[in-house]
């Protein structure tokens, strides 16, 4: 099973998150992040799904985007490929409904 299987990318983009189809062209806000694609694949293959380190806190633009690199949080706002606000809504729904567990409270903070 490959995580970059187009099925999981399309399901995450269009069926689950509801990103725009853009006449079949990928880009311009309709490509999900790899993390969301991984969660989509895990939901198909695992009995339980728990995540750690997810969530983009836009109120801290100078914080690291990922733990393994020096790119800052503000860089994701400039992304033309991802729609972070739509992804965050989707991930919050998953956490609130108990479909996934958020072990580090990065998706909803203390609000879920």
C-alpha cells in the first residue's frame, strides 16, 4: 500500500475535506498535506488512529512548521497548494467526533 496512491489523495481532497476540483487540475488550494493523506489512509486500514504533532497554529508565525526543519509557520499561509483552514476544519471534526485521537492537542488545542 502506497501512501501517495492517487485514491487517498483524491478522497482526502474532494470527498472528505471538500476542496475545490478546479476542473480536474491539481493545485491552487486543492492538494491536501501529506499528513492529511496519511490520516485518510490510516482510517481505511487501522482500527484506531491517533496523531501527534498535528495542527498549524497561525498565531505563532515564527514557530517551526515541522519539528525536523527550519521553515516557519508563516510559510504555510503563503502556500498556494494547500488549504490549511479547510484541512483544520476537517481534522477538528475527526477529533470532536472521536474518529481520531489527538495526543498532543495540536489540532484543537484545549477546545475539542
